[in-house]
C-alpha cells in the first residue's frame, strides 16, 4: 500500500468480541460438558480468504463444496468423526 500513496497508513486488526470468541484452555472439560468422547476426531470449518501466513494472496480453493468433499474423505478414514 505504501507504494501507492504518500498518506499515513494505519493498520487496524480484525475486531473480535472477546466475550464471545476466546481460547478455551481446558478442552477436556469442554469435551465432557458436550459429551464428546476423548478419541473423537473433531473437524470445524474456519474460513479465511488467504493461504497460510500469506495474508495477501487469495486461496486457490475455498468454499463449502470443498469442505464437504474433505469431510466425506475423512469420514471414510476416521470412524469417530464429528463435524
């Protein structure tokens, strides 16, 4: 961006409501409270628009169709899959 303008650039990180989104340190108790077995293979969909640590280049593949494809594949491998 600095190559395109002389104006001051201010970085503002993504805003997160820390009352809703926070790290859960005791995941054992969380599994117990949600009745999820210790050996369950858990999968979640956490969307980002960029690849890895490269926060500029868009993802090559993304979308719910790809997520479902991967979950179907994992379901064939893991008999204890929870999505």
